[in-house]
């Protein structure tokens, strides 16, 4: 069992408890305060978490219209990530991105994706015309994602994707306590809370509009 520096224990004890779900009214702590806490880690560990947050943030905003740009940026960013748990978290996030991209392409009658990343991209290509992309065994909620996508309900689709990631992170957190991995899972869940709060606030509206417009086309109804 690895012995972590005392500062790691102090850091974890200084963090406010996370809620049972990400849909809360108020932030637990500001980004600045959390970043100050993370500086208590060894420099390499702090940089690893910084890379994780950066990838989580841009990969959830769906700003790159070109799938090749998404793949290129993700591949380059992941080259600097060495921790296995961080890679697992980011792989799950990108899996959601790839499922979203596949559903978008199918809605636009564009055919299977020609480029992508993650564990399921080849599977998605082979099962592109199946209602659930042949992924119900790995993503039990994929039928829900499809339904919300077809209804144009992007807000609830976004919520469902965040909820799936949150549930995964919460389960993994039960295995870690006073360790670097515990900090990783805390920061990842804090990031989900912040993303949801940004989406609910006025400053989050451009993110939502980008998400809907890219998914459904420029004439989509973007009213939450």
C-alpha cells in the first residue's frame, strides 16, 4: 500500500463533502479555492489533474465542428496523461462524446463516423444502423439518449450524459480515501457540478446553444 505525503491527507480533509447528486443550487467552493487546494499535491500530480480538467471542459462543450479536430486534440492531450484512473475517467467522457457524435451523424443521414477515438468507435461503425448502436450492454441508458436526441431535448440529454459520468465517478470513489486517486475523483465530480451550474446560469447559455445547433442544425429550437 502506497504511503502518501501528509499534505494529501490535509488536502482531502479540507475539501467540503460532495452532494449525492450534481444538480445543486450553489457551488461547494470556487474554482480558485479548489485550485489552491490542488497545489498541495506534488507538482506532477497537480499537473495531471490540471490536464484532466482541461480535457473534461473542452470535450463537454462540443465546440469543434470537425470530428478530426476533436480526435487530434484529444490524442495530443492524452499523451501527457500517465495516471491510469485519470485515463479511465477521460476515456469515459470521450465515449459519451463519440456516442453523441454517432447519434448526430445518424440524425443527419451522414453514415457511420469515419474517424473517432475511444474503446467503442469500431463497434459503433459496425453497428451504426442498430437502434442502440449495439451498445446497450455497455451503456444501459443509450435508449434514453436516443429518445432525447430524437425529441431535440438537448438539455435533458446533456443532463443524462453528466448523470452517467457522475454515477461512475461516485462508484469509483468508494475505493479510494486519502490518496491522489481520491483527489482525482473529487475534482472530476466538482467539474461536473460546475458544468451543470454553468449550463443553468445565463453564462452557460452559449454552451447550450452551441450544443443544440451542432446536433440538430441551425434551425433547431434552443429554448431550454
